[in-house]
C-alpha cells in the first residue's frame, strides 16, 4: 500500500500505525507515480483529488479508526480466502483483534459485550467469502456470556479460550486489544448453546461497591438495578442516575452534619 500526503500530522499518525501492523508501505508525495502493485492509497481529504488510483481512502484528521483499518485489511487481502479469527477479551468494554492467520488486521475496543454482534455483522459484510471463527476469553463470566449470547444467534463459530497467559504484563496502554490478539491465537473449546445470563451475590455486591465509588459515596444502587446492569439492560451510569428506581442511600443512621437554614 502507499501513504501519499504532505500533511505532517497525518503522516505522523499513520506511518507508525502501519509499521506497528507490519503492513509494507510506500511513502510518496502527491504527484509522484504510484506503482501498479499498490492495492490501496491513504491520503488526506484535501489531497484526494490529486491522487490517480482505483482505491484511494481519504483519512480525516480526527476520528475513529476501526473502519479505516478494516478497509485497509479488506484491500490487502482481497484475493485471500483463508479463515479469519477474531479474539475477544471480555469485559464491560471488550477488546478485540481480527487475525488472518497470525497477522493482525484490525483491533480495538467495543462499547459493550453486545457490540460483538455488530462486529460479527461488520466482518461478514467486509469479508463475505471468508470463514470466520470467534475466540472469547473465559474471564469476566457475565461479560463473556453476554458476548456468546450476541454471537451464537448469528450462527457464528465460537470457542471459549483459557485466558491464562493472554493478558500482557507491564503494558500501560491497549491491554485489552493485546490480550484479544493472544486469545485469537489460542485454540479453545467450541460453544454450541447460549448460556443463561445468571448473576451471583458476589457479582451484585461488587457492582454495588462500584456504584458507591461512582456516586462519590452518596448511595448504593439496589440489587434489582445491579442485576440489570450485569445483564446489559442498563449501564452503571444509568443505574446511578436512577434507572427508573431511586437508589438506596448508604448507611441507615440519621443524617449528620450542617443543615440548610430554614
């Protein structure tokens, strides 16, 4: 592929990202000849009209890049029909990585466990002729089961992977996508049935603790709201804000401290 731009900010962002993904790239200036072997050209919106090539992608200065890397991957693997493996590191905002063989194509973070279903649809749309396999880490049971519940009704092949050794150590950023990459490279056990979304007392109590921290210690959400959050029916922020029910206050004693003047 080729990165064709005079924009230093765009070049400074994309060139390191392409190197990180080990994508062979030519760096050219607008007006220079683009070799026939180049499958896709990245440039800025202002320079797009000056590029003569059948597959030019204008990259906005700012924005979400997941779709961009998916398009790059699609162009670079257009003639490839090998299986895609998608690793997902479960959590409230799961990390994911899409691999062709052992080569990472796209990675990022999902908004919720249920967003795995949208990811599956996007991958199928982008790569309609490629077999796809999902590998989901066993950790974070509730998030894991919600991910599986989002994938199996779409008739996706799903495996559960032991996460031991997949979480990177000493990495301060992008831990979830890196763990997802390791999960994608690890064989797992096939899953054939949607698991029941059950909650345990410990999981509810842990979420209630988080609600106290999130509300600055003002109150604890009741069990019913905690269970809705765990099942994905509410976000924790929505539950703290009320979620249709009034949260229970922390503590049982009378209020102390200064009163408002009457």
